[in-house]
C-alpha cells in the first residue's frame, strides 16, 4: 500500500461507540501505507483461516444481490 492510506486505518468520526462494534482486521498488508505504529489499538492481524470466508463474494450473498 502507498502512503495514500491513512496510517490509523479507521476513523470513528469522533464517535467512540463505533469502536466497540467494529472488527478491524488487516491481512498481508505491506508498504509505507501499512505502517502499524499509528494503527488503532484494536486492529487485528488476521491469518489465512480468519480471512478465508471473505476471499470470495459468497459472504455477501452475491448470487442474490449482484446481477451480471
């Protein structure tokens, strides 16, 4: 990732209650945009098993909501 990515990765827009309901996971991030020194404290480094459900469009019922 380039430096166009905000280093904190997530912005709650001054509503900290949003921090309690989000799952923020990073997967195989690299480059200057992946600098973790400013990333939100609840960010999780995910592994292959954790991200596998999201590696195709089935997790959003794409066959129902995305029309070809």
